[in-house]
């Protein structure tokens, strides 16, 4: 019996779910399954961990046993995943810097990166959209809705 | 109070100026969202949820319901004009709607989409009124065991319908329920999976998962599939918007069939408007007098799926309002909103908050009329929003989600969780792991666990309580049928092939 050995994202996903399920089972062991008062805090996590790990294991076996079926590439071949990656990086940077720089400055950098680097637009587009975004968010969230967004380097 | 008295009370609530305003805002926003590909009612409601914190629950729900069924109206616009479905529920409309536009009949196609949506929406609201109340009354007999079985069946149905792989659906449901267990256990005060991180002691807000899975991941997926599409070109002059007599005659059957199929499918948990429109179109292929011409630009091919998706959107609210079980992913968000606003969902809703329930029902009648009035003459103008390039739109979606999550607890930790859920959601959806199941899991998880533990306390640890209680046993039988239906179908097919031989 031949088993496909090339590792694909679905293999990784099912393996991760299997290990995650086992992790939940292990951690729920620390919590009580049952007490004098009735079901304990570990009961439901135990059931969930068992369900997750069993189903992930079965899925993994089924996937490994599939032979030579045509599958779509996980990432599209036109390179558009690069844009997705850039957006993820930008969003991560926004989250990391928002408290230090303040929301408005961090937003400006985020928009400039997205429009300029990820979308490769002109300087006019970068400036226009960034200014519009920062002004818009300031007016709507800070002025109108009174949401205390992080000020960062602009004070407390 | 009788049905009519309740409905009149509902109209007295829905016709309040503030509720009319929110209804109008909701249906217009919903139409715009429906027109725009790449953003759906789920992502929109997720982004608006934080804004509803201080709102009156009735007004908030009226607005959200308006967005939901408004998106069903709007989704047909790009399907017909550009062969690009604005929503998943409008995919089938592309087939005949775009062909009608190519033949110079875009106006009647748009007009019939609006009229069919109006008729189906109105009829399904009537059906909702007639079904929801008896269902809610019956559900008052439910005890913890029944509730647990009902939620288990609802989750399993979502897992079944939302993914080609039932196993993936159940894994996601389990994942969502697991996330809901993180934090301090209410009954014992013990911290679960907190690892001394103070930010998770109160648990993880389901809004963060909803935003990440619906809004962020949708943007990331759309970026990958929509690259290369720049500005949409929209034809401006559409003078003849009204169908002719022959169109009305040919649409009568499809609208009726679409309404019935759509409503029944919508009531089932986990299905929703997309599946309803597919099934309605499939039904037309079998029963329509012009079945062979479907796909070439016949009016029935527009009327049926458009009626079905609106009927399904209304149908999805039946289990939400009467049982507290959402019938679709968007209804799950609305359930989350009710919980956030400290309104107890479930059969007690009709007793404890009759103004809210009947206000929503009455506002849906009003909203459907508004949508017909807005869509018939104004859709060509509303469609101008398609001129906004997606590269301008999506950063705003990401930022709205960012601010929305931050405004929950002003916590940087929540923003990191949003990022994690967004990236996870992207990969889950790429790998066909249904995120709706996870969202339903995190929303229903606390109630499920409470029901499970109450049942076992009542039965003193005897698990057979779920089988000895008749309603619970029936629901578990439904669960078994749902989970095994694919295998039962295969077994019957195998027996049939054997008999044929």
C-alpha cells in the first residue's frame, strides 16, 4: 500500500489539530472532571479534546491514503499571496506599534505601506488616501464616538 | 395577547422615528454591502457590533436585520450587471441575470430581483410569525437536557452543511467551544487554560473571533482571488426597470417555489441563503416549463434564487428568535449581539422582550417595502459604489475591525488575538475548515456547557438522561440522522446498484 508522503498544508493542519486535541486532553486532566457537586471544569474540555484528536487522526489517515488526485495549488500561482503576506506583515506591525506610536501615526504608516508597497500606487494616491483615512478615523472615532484610541508619542 | 395585537404592538415599536431611522440605515447599508463584492453582511455586522454597545437592543437588532436582508437585495445587482456575485447567495442569479443584461434586459432583471425578493421576504415574514410563536411556546418545556441536545444538533447541522467534510466541521465546532472555555470557570472559580495571563481570566470575547474569522480573513482571501481586478465599470442608464406582463406570468411559479424552498432551508441551522438559492435554482431545472432554457437569460432564473435567498434570510431568524439557535453565520452574530446586550435569547424572548421580537418582525415588513422602493429606482445610482477600487476599501475594513476590537476593552492583547484569529481564519477557509462552525461554537459554548452540567447534576451523573427525556432523545435522533445522512445515502445507493445488477 503506497502512502503519499509529500507534505501538504492539509497534512500540517490535521496534525496540528491532532496535537492540539491531545494537548487539551492533557491539560484537562489537571482540572477536575467530576466533583462532589457534579461535573467539574475539566469535563467538557476532555470531551472536546477527544473529539478533536480522534477526528483529526481519522482525517489525517484518509488524506494520506488518497492517491494522485488533482488538487489546486494552496497559494495562487499569480503571486497574489505576496500581497496577502505584505498585508499580514503590515497588520502585525500596526498591532505592535499602535501603543508606542499612537493610533493615528500607526494608521498613517499602515495605510502608506498598504497603498505604496502592497498595492504599488502613486505618491498622490498614498498621500490622499492616508490623509483621508487618518482624518476620517479621528473625526469618527475620537471626536464623534469618543473612543480613547492610543495616543502613543503624542501624550497620554 | 393574540397574534394581531402583538403585531400591532410591534408596529408601534418599529414605527418610532429612531427605529425607522435605524431600519433605513440598515437596509441601505445592507444593499450597499450586498452590491460590493469582497465584503458581506457577516463582516459588516461584526464591524458594527462594538458600535451597538450603548444602543437600545431593539434598535440594534432592527438595524442588523435590515443589513442582513438588505444584503440579499443588493447582491443581485452585480450578479446581473457584471456577472460578479455581490454575495455567495447571488451566485445563481449570475447565470440568467447577466445573460438578460447582455440581451439588453438588465432593467427587468433588476426589477424582478427586487420584486421577487419583496414577495418572498414578505411571505416568509408571515410564515416566521406563524411558526416562531408555537415553536417558542413548545420550547418552554425544554429543560437542560433538551437544550444541550438542541445545541448539539444545531452545531452538528452547521458542521454538516458548511463543509464537504463533516469531520472538519466538527473539529471547528470543537475548536470554537474550546475557546469559549478559556477563562475562569463560572461554577467552580477555577482558571482554565489561562496560564497566569490576566487578560484571559474573563475569557476571550467572541467578537474578536467573529471579526477575525469574518472580516479579516475575508479580506485576505479576497486579496488573493481579486488581484488584477481594478475599477468596475457600471452602465448608468437603466430606464426600463419594470418587467412586462409576460415576465410576471413566467415568474409566478419560480417565486412561489423559491419562497418555500428558501424559507424551509433557512430555518435549518447551518444552511442559510447560499444553499437556499442553489437548491431553488436546482428545483427550477426540474419543475420549470422553460427548464431547458435556464442559463440563457430567462426571468425565472433570476426570480427563483433571489426569492429563495431572501426567504432563507428570514427563515434563519426563526430558530434564533424562538429557540436561541442561529440558523446561519450572520444569525450567530446577531445572537452574540443579544448576549452582549444582556438579552437572554431563546423561547423566553417572546415573554421577556415582546417589544424586541415583535419590533423586529414589524420592522422587517417595513424594511422590505423600503428595499423595494430603494432598489427599483435607485440601484443604478447605488451601484456607483462599485467604482471604489478594492485597494482603497480593504484597508478601511481592516482598520474598522482593529478599532472595533480595541473598543471592547481597550486592550492590546485583544488586538493580537484579532490578528491571530484573522490569520487562522484565512488558513482555515483555504483548507475548507468552516469558520461558521467555530463561531457558533464560541457563541453557544457557554450555554452548552451550562446545560450539560445542569443535566448531569439533575441526573446525579447519569448520562442516559439525554436519552430518557423524550424531546432530548428525539433531538439526538435528528443529530444521528444528520451526521449519518451521507453514509445512509451511500448505503442506499450501494443497495440500489446491487439490486440493479
